[in-house]
C-alpha cells in the first residue's frame, strides 16, 4: 500500500494560480503513474492530469494549456501547476497512485480548490 500526502489547495480568484503537491511513501513500484483526479459537488470523479515514471503525461481536455503536471522520481512526488483558474475548476482534488493512470490503486485524502471572487 502507498500513502499519499497532498498539499497546496486553497481559495484563489479567477485567473489566479495554485500549485498542488503530492508525496508518496510505502510500497512504491518502479514503474507507476501518479496524478490528480477531481470531484465537484454532484459530479463524478474525473481525471485532471497524470504522469508515469517515464514522463508521459495525460490531461483532461478542459485543463490542457492551463495546467502542467510534473514529478520528481527521486522524491516520489508529483506536482500540479494550475494557471488561469476558472470557477469550474472548483472541486476536491485527489492525488492518485497506481500501475496506470486509469486504474488507481491508492488515493490521497483530497485537497479543496475553490476558485471564486
């Protein structure tokens, strides 16, 4: 099992930026994927962005060009730089870990991101 600790959420005005971080510890696979899903009230959890050990990335269409995912393999940490934030980005953001981005094994507790004036 892998433990995930998230940080960096908060309240930001539309057009602003936030950076999320997620550090993994425990039984880490050498080849893995880490990333972020989000869930807004009344909606299903959806992929935001993911990155694998080789650096290949996958983004939701709604965040392409605004969000950037990166990782530090030595620290088992993934980052999500979110720019040009919109009100529709408001959600709880969950860090994920797994063999692939579409089949997460472990989840963080979630961090709230609120975009509002």
